[in-house]
C-alpha cells in the first residue's frame, strides 16, 4: 500500500486506548455510586449495534436494569457470589438472545429475500442466536470500556428464573448478565494468568 493511501483507520490505536480496552481493563466486583445516564446507555447501544453478526442477524436483546424495583426482581435470581455486587452496580444488563431473530431479516438483510428460511430449523436458529448474541455481548463490553465505563460480566444466575421474570411470553432467552458502571478497586482480584501465544495459537 502506498504511504499516501494510508488513512487513519489503517493505523493502530494508541497504547492508551488499548490499555483502556484490554490490557489495563479489569472485571469489577465493586462499584462507586456515580450514576450512569440513560443517554450514555443509548450511546452504548448505538456503538454495540455496529458489530458484525452472521447475515446481520443481530439476535442480542438488552434489558438495562437501573431502578431499585427491577433490581429487586433480579437479585434473588443471581448466585450467592453475584448477588451483592449486582445490587451495588448502578446498572445491570441482561443480554438475551432472540430465538425468533429471523423475523427481522426481511428488514436487516433485505438483499436476500429468502434469508428467513435459512433458520427454519429450531436447532440452527438456537445455535445462531447463541453464537451471535455472544459476539454482540463481547462488542458490548468493549463499547462500554471505550465510553469510560467498567463492566463485570457474569454467568452465575438462574436462567429459567430470568427467562420467566424478564422475558415471559417472548422468544428471548438470557445469555449472560453484565454489571455496569464506574468500578472501585474494592474486592479486585489479582489479574489471572493468560495463555501465551505458543499455547493458544497455531499459524498454518
């Protein structure tokens, strides 16, 4: 590529941005009382929605829990280890997966009129919903960090209970839950090891 054809998007982010997104970012277990505005939550979704998914299926559905009344519904469904920090966090986010996502494909993937039929098999629809809502959950975590928020993703909860309490009568099922806000260093565990390149990667 000629030097004069290089644009800003071809260049890596500065180390400070990479620290914020990855190397210095931590999963938070305790939270300050600094509020998170609805406008910021809207901006967070506005970034998250642009992450790629298979055939633009975008099956993730987000429930932002900010009121004490809603937290009181969620807290009993969390595991013992996750309950206190869920109550303390300014925002809890249930990231669900819509098993009926194919209904939106005429709008989201209009250049393939038969796309809805690709997911007529319930098993294929479930696999697609799980994989791609998980992808969207990852985008969500990075978008939150990019906006200066901290996040604490969790899988310790009563999935059937969350389904009944927050998604009853719908095709949406919970995937995982994220605490969101501005974290404190209280109860912050030492960073766990990661696998090295040679342990995790093969180049063919």
